[in-house]
C-alpha cells in the first residue's frame, strides 16, 4: 500500500495524490467486485456478475447485479443456479435458482438477492463460499467460483461480518484502516472485514441481512442519506452502525441494534471492541445455549424422538431371518430354488411397508410444533420488528415446500449441543418457494423467522384524571397491558381495543413480574433482551390475535403462544 507523509509534502500536492489514488482504488475495487463468467461461447452470450460485497457472509443474502448480453438474433432464456456451501465435501449446501429471459441482440440487467448457506445451526469453522452455474444457449452449465469468505482476518461461519466502504482505504486522511486491521489481527477476533460497493446498494432490508456491522465515516453517512430508512430498518433487526466523526461521540438505540458515533482519535482502540461486544443477529442465532431444551420452554414442550436400541436390533434380526435363512429354507423345502428371485424383493417391500406404517402410527403425517412471536414497535422511526421462534417434531412429510411473505428471513437454529457432520441441503426455487432440509422426516428442528417493516402502529399514554389511560392504534386486541412510565411506576390495563382509550390502574408487583416472565421463552434470549424488559417509558401487551403468525410448512399443526407486543410508548395521545 502507498502511504503519504502529510508533513513533508505540500498540501495541494497531497490532496492531488489522494484524489488520484482514490480514483485508482475505486477502479480496482470495481474490478474486484465484478466477475465475468468463463466457459461461455462469447459469440452467443456474455454474462457479468457484480456483487455488493467482495466476500460472502455467513448467513443472510448477498446482493448481485447480473448482466446478460445476448448476441443472437433470437430471444433466449438462461438459468442461474447459485450454490452456497460451507464444507469441503458439500454436505452443507443452499441452492438458489433464477431464470432470465433476454431478447435477441440486447442486454438485460437485473438485481438479485441470493441466499447463502446459513451457518447459524452448524457452528462449523469452515469458510462459506458461493458458486454459480449458468445454463442456456452458449452456456455449458459448468460450476464456477463466484465469492468466498475472504477470511484473512479470521472469518468463518461464526465470525462477525463487517462491511467497510472502499473509500475508507485511501481517500480519508482521518482514517487508519491498517491500524484497525492490525488491532483485529492482534486480538485474534473472529471478524470478516469486507468492502462494499455503494453503487450496488440493496433496496430491501433482506439485502442487508448478511451484514452485522457497517463501518463508515461521518461524511459517508451523510452521502448515504437516501439509504437511511433502509439502514434504520436493518438496525431495528439488530444491525450495528459505527460512524467515525471528528468531534461527536454518542449512542443511538434502534430496536435491537443501533448506531455508535466514535471520535477519530479513538478509532483504533474502540472500533474492534465495539464490533466484538455488539449483540449482532449472528451471535443471537448461533448462541450455543439459546435453543437447547434446558434453556428454551418451547423445546421442552416438544417430546424427543425415541429410538430404542433393543427394538431396532430386534427388527434387524427379524429382517435378516426373513430375507436369509427362513426364505432359503422355505424355497428349498418346496424344491423350488428359483422362488427366492421373487420372494426376496416381496419380503423387502413388505418389511418397508410395515416400517413405514410404524412411523406413521407413531408420528403421523406432517408434524406438531410450538411457536412464539414478539413484535417490537419503534414509533420514533415508524418501524415494526417481528421475531418468531418455532420448533417442530415431524413425522412423514408428503411435501416440504413452503412460501414465506416478502422481506421475511428464515434461519435454522440448533436444538442440540453439536450439529457438525450432518448433511444439510436447502433449496430456494424460482419464484421464492423454499424446499429441502428446513423440515425433514421424523426430526426435531427449529427456525427463527424475522422481518422489519414500516408501521405507524403505537401505544400512547393519555394523561388525565387520577390515573392515565392507554390508547392503541395497533390492529389487535390486547388481553393484558403493562406500562412502566418515565418515573418507573407500573400501570395495568385489560381488554384494550384499537382506538379506545382504556383507563390504567396501578399494577401489583406479582402480576407485573409474572407478565414480564411470560414475554420471553428462553433463559439466554437476546431478543427481547433484559434491557428491553426493564425499559422506562415502555409497554408490554399480550395479544389474542393468532393471525399475525408467519406460516411456513402448512402440514405442521402449530400450537401458538399469545403474540407479545412491546416498545416505547408515545406521550400525549388523544382518545
């Protein structure tokens, strides 16, 4: 890297050099983020893929810009198969399919959000990768590497993904990125520092789902003003924004994430510690304690799948006797040795049918599961964050396909202490339909679904008389509402309807503690964290509306807990 001495060079000459280096570095970054797919017939088609980040995250999606140039006179269709995997033997893989129709002798450019293999369940140390297979006219369908983890700073499936602007490398004299990198190396922290391309910025919150931390200067934060609403939705889900300023130091909490402003002189010392101490979605989802039966009340309600060793061995012995000695003895006793040619497959089919019937009678078709949901309202930014946790025990699944609402993220989480070595294959088909091992036959599996969207819903505290009232604009009926005002006093209301001011009464200590205990289902829950449950000026409401649950696999019979709403209330509402 070229470095400049700002004390030995003339100021104008320095800024000229900075601008030239910044332009050169920008061009280098453009080449780094851009990939031309080889092994194609260039006289028929050319394919160019650009990535928002230079490396692949450990979960979520990566945003790609795909450009297809059709040199033929006729229209053509090309299929893209993206393969995200995290192990050398490809046992853990997520396949995503897309199709693109291009008119003759024309160019078509699209932006796709491609999911990567979610490392939230396996806790492997393998580095995630993304390959692409292009099929169609002039494309033979060969698998080509597209992105890797770029794990020069300890990146793997459990690392924190930090997105850094390319401009911070050479165009900012108030940055010392090499010092930050060295601090990361010295602390041996599991961080993945990845540059991003501002020109390929995603348009949805899902497009930022693989990024844990954004790192930028104050000037760049101002330059990204069109993306501020998107940033706030991302932060509400747990994202961390670190802004380096010349003179400001402040903290802004947004939902389960937020923004930290750091002064220039503190950057090298504070930024690595801020990144590692941040409660990011990746840490919340891959917490080894979070979803075990010992810490999760939903998991305790789902019975374990029993596999009695003695019964299995007895079945194996019976099958061996039927297919072996007994089958041969009957055939030769009838002096018809050719009988085994058709009796052996018939016995095999019969035994398979009996085993299948045993599974059906014990676990049935589909399955049973438990779900919980917490909705966080953020009236200051007009946002609503939904986090749904679910665990199921499946029997025989006739179909494993399901579709999720737009901008909804889904991640598998581990319900046992170790998930290494097991094969996992997830599929996102063209059209947004999910398939694969999200739900497998006769297995206990858990997932977390989450989304962040705009909402004007809120609860307001209306002062008046001896006690205040609560006014809701949420499209739901609340069975119980607990309010902790700015002075820490607890208030209680029941049967609260939208648009109707309901008087509050002082809440008892026992009923308040009982309600707060019911909000979360896990001992080590990061959402809602203990700080949210102790917030002054907050409300906690139990809804009786089960229709708010996000449906996944329809063949599972879900047992739903009440949906819990929470967040800061607004002052001065009008009935």
